[in-house]
C-alpha cells in the first residue's frame, strides 16, 4: 500500500542552476568530467530517477522523476559534492556559487515535453557547433535510436572505439578519480569508459521516450520554437520566487510570525509551526525556497518537500 501511495506522489522536476550565479562552474575539461560523473553518483545514491541531462560551462540541466523529497536530496547532494570537488581541486579553493533550483513540472504534458527537450538541447541553443546527439556532456545521444549505434562516450580523442569495463574492476585510485567522493560509491557492475560513468547505467531512456511517444513528436519539440521556450522560462521564473533584501525579508518574516504565533522570532517555534510560517511566506510573498529556509531556520530540503 505504501509503495502504491509513493508511486502516485512521484512527479517530474527540472533541476538547474542560474548561469549568472554559478560562475566558474566549469573552467577546465576536468570539471566537465566531474560534473558529468557526479550526476551518476547522485543517481546511484538517491531514490531519484534521472531521465535526461546536459552539463553546460555555466550550469547543469537535469530532468528528474520521483518523490519531491528524494529529488530534493539529489539536488542538495549534487551541489555539495560538486562544490567540494571544486574546493579541493582548484588553486586557492573554489570561487564557486552552485545553487540549483528544483522546479516541479506539474500535469501540463506540453510543458513536460518542452522541459525534457530543453535539458538536452542546451549546447546547440547556446551556440555550440554540435547537435544534442553528438554532445559529449549530455544524454541526447541515448533517445529514439534505431538499431545498433555506438554511444559517443566510447570514442577516445583519436576516434577509436574503446570497450567499457565494470566499475568494480578498476583500481582504488581510478575509482576515486571518477567519483570524487569516498562516501557515495556506484555499483560495481556499472560500466565506465574513457573517464565516463556511462549514462546507460542509470538514465531512464524508456521514460524519456514515453513523454513523446513517437519519433515525429520528439522531432517537433526538438525544434523548440522561441515562443514555447519563453513560456517555459516564464514558468521557471515564477516557480523560483523572488529574493528580497535581507533586512526587508527579516521584517516580513517577523511580521508574519508575530501575526500567526505571537512572536517575531521563528527560533521560538516548534518545527511544525516553522513549516506553517514557511508556507505563508511562500504563498503570500513568493519568496524563494532558499531564502525561506534561512528565515525560518529549517533545512532547505524540508522546505522544498513540504512547501508549495
């Protein structure tokens, strides 16, 4: 019964970062590998399902499927792991702000189709001379393939085809170079090749294709007309919420806290009442989840899980 209830609660989420905020996300080729492989690490160590993704030099885009709390764990883990990687591998530490957002898709099927394709067309849309199915740092080459094909990750830099090997067959040092983490391993049977944890290990290709059903519908959405893209970006902006100046945000929070509970200090509230305060701040002022979490002194994952 619990599994049936959880299945009904599962939904799609678009995880991405603001490119202006995530400056220095990628500054060298090694960072692409890390950003790519850490998606695999998060997929292996959370209950969230990865449907598609691409890694751009300024930010990642990921389509997730699952319970809101599981997708929130995925998001926070990815932020933490990549930030730790950057801090440990860049001279002088990481001058990096990686703050991802998690946008629920809802029941609008056309919106879902737009978001799904948006997660794989980023390199082409942003001016790179590459089509999604040839982009090394995304999953565009996995979908709607006929017959036999060779995944782009199997070609080395000289154009030769290499053979994948199980993760468990690698030496300890080779594993660490792929994972950038000692606490979150991937299954030994997962295949790796040319420095990639292959997406075929964990990407739900069938789920992505079921969003479009036919090759032709996928082709139509792949063209991504500007009007549809503007609609999608407007929905993302609405979901992201607004950021008030710190002083104004604290005043607003204090006023609402006083009105609801008779005190201006959220720290005096029990967790349940802090969530009620968070819901009021979101509903009335459309504050961002990150700012609400700071104001009511709750983990952001909890706020994202229980606040709409």
